[in-house]
C-alpha cells in the first residue's frame, strides 16, 4: 500500500494479562485509542498467539489429562510429564522425532501439528500461562482468529489493516528462536515474484519472500518474551490485501528438499 | 542500547551497482552523509552479502571452471550446468541432497557451505550478477567483512554501531524465503535468556531469540530483491555490543533434533 522504503514497528504497551473469554479485539482497540494511535490504512498488527489462545480458552489443565499408552512410552523415553506428552500427541498428526539432549531436564517432541506446522512439542507451551500444571495450545483455527480480530479492528478504525498471529519456533540447522506466522488475515503469506526480473533483467524463477514470516520475525525485535508486549504495530510495509492463510507457508512434504 | 519498544528500518536509496575493488564502506558512508542521516549510537546496518561479495571480487567466471567427475555426475542427475555444480562443490563440505523437482528447469543442491551454513547451492548465486555466465560466492570470511565495514562506519560517525551481512535462504518445512545473518560485527547472534524468567516467574530454560536473524528477516521488508536497495538502517533496536559471529547461529549437527 505504501512504498516509502521505511517501516516502523512498535510494541503496544499496557496490554493486561488475558484470560479465557476476554474480548481481545476490544482490548487492543481500547489500547490503541488510549494511546491516541488510531490504525491507519495499511497498518499490520502482529500478535503473539498466546494472548489469542488464552482469550479463546485454549488452556489445558494437566490434572484433567489421562495419558494413553503411547504417551506413557514416549514420556519415559524423553523424561517428560506423560500428561504433557498426551496433550502434544492430541495436537499432532505425527511425531517427527522424540529426543532428550544431555543438557535438557526434559526432552522434546518434534511433531507435525494438526495444522501442518512442524515444531517443538506441537506448539504446546507451558511458559507464560500464569498457573502451574496448565499448558497453552495454538488457537483452534488461527487464520479464523486473525480474521475475526482483523474485522473488529477494521470496523473500529474504518481502514484496511492486516493481522498476523505468531508463535516462536526453533529451526533446523540454525540456533536461536524466531517468530513465525501461524495465522493470517489479509496479509500475504508470501510475495510471489516468479516471472519478475532482478535488477539486471534476469528472471527470478523462484524468489518468494515469506512476507508474513518476515513480519513475524521482525516483531521479535520489540516483543520481549518476558515482557507483556504481545502485540506489535507495523506501519509503512509495502503489501496488498489478499485472501491468505498461514497454511501457505507450509512446505508440502513431497517437495521438501531439506529433509 | 535503547529500550523504547519502537524500531524503525529504512532502505538506503541510491546505492550504485558495486564492482570488484569498490570501497563499499566509503560508498555507504557517503550515502548516509548525502542523505543527512549520520549514524547514531546503537544503529545497525544490515547489508545484503551480494554487494559485499562483489566489492571483494567473489565473482566466478564460469568459462574458467573445469568440472571434475563428481560435478559432471551431479550435473547430469539434476540437470544443471556442470561448471555451476563444480563451483558449488568447491564451496561445500558436503552435499545434503541433490534433487530436481518436475517444475524446476534446473535442480538444486542442498549443501553445507564451508562456513557451516546449510542452504541451496552452497549460497552460490547467479541472480543480480549483471553478467551472464558468472556467479557470486559468499564473502570469504563474512564476519571479518562485517568487522571491517563496522570499523569504518564507526570511525566515520564516531558512534558504536552494528553490522549484519545477510543472504536469502530457503527453509526446511516452510515455504518462502527469508534473509538470515551470515556475517556479524558487534551485534549478538542470539540473546541468551537462559535463567531469565517469563512474565509469570517461570524460568525460561531454552529461550534464545536469534536477534541477528530477526534483523536479517526484518530487512527483507524493505530490501526488495529486484530493487537496488542492499543496505537497511535499523534504529531503536535494544542490544548490547558483543564479540559475536554468525557461526553462533549454526546448530551443531549432533544436537539438531530436526533432521
């Protein structure tokens, strides 16, 4: 929408702790209005999934979980609470790898989440829950969550905006964590540059910047994991609204050259 | 250095095409001065490796390359210029996978670069060279390149700054390309949060945001692949100078749970 070559990102300060049933969209709108920062056309709000999951009640009390045989076996192998393993398996379509490094107190399951994302522990998270013995799942349908938030934000401010919901993933081959997009509204997952030409006229046959993941990773620059800053406002990004899904960032298994 | 929760990034406009022997640091300094934008304490300059590689003469004329037997065999298998394959093999310590998808005109070698990065074609690049039958390699020692640039920038403006040199990588499991850090000066590769606590006091045992990769990915928001904007200036990032290396972003093979 803009093409100024300048982007700014700012964490929304003062978002309260979110609880099941909270009106997250209303809280974000109120925060933006209170800070006298109405959304402008083309702004993008990047939101950590945890507050979305909490508002939607995607919290599991481990006391209510009875692990089945597969969970008990894996838990034994990687020294992990079998109830957590059970929750991870329920969120997964397959376990890619189960392992425990010597320096880990408890091991990790690399799993394919039912939504297709491959990540540690099927994105089941036990930090920032606020209670012991509870874990947080991804939203049931993160794209739908993003669309609901986006619609409310657009209604409140009367402009076109985008929403990216993120989680923090580890990566094959590279150390350190980055945020990635797991839910999208209006923001393109990737910019398809197939057929465009580079600065010297050579056809760029395979260049597809992952715009949504660039936004997600950038949000980590101001979204402190230990801070209560789960929402980051981007201005100045060059993008066009489209009918997107975070699923468009998942590489089909048959074309994954990196396996 | 700052902690305002607000970051801005801006592409440096008007960087000319770079040729072997060009004084890239001088060109960047002149550009910043001409735009009346002196570097401030804590600024970070993120630079696409291609201009660094070109200035350093890391360009190979394929006409001068005689492929050996291994290159000829792989080239046949994946339908790729055997001279390119030879250059890729010379840059690599091992080939992770050689393949050609039905939709590809020529195939791809996923290879471990001699610097440890695992990426397509050992980062040997044939776009944006400006001449047919030439390819660009990574800088010989990207950390050293970053340090030289950083020292010149600091001298010119009398402030502490950081430099990140990037390349554009594909990713296992996720579609679309993102920029990653392949050379660092002063900017931490990762922020080690081991032992810190999340907002609810739970110890964050494994949270290590990959700051340098967050910066690299964010730079893609304004660093158009087909534009001549190879340098992006970040202001407002919270960071401390340290003795870093992009090698700190490479996951040791024995602890890579994702393989």
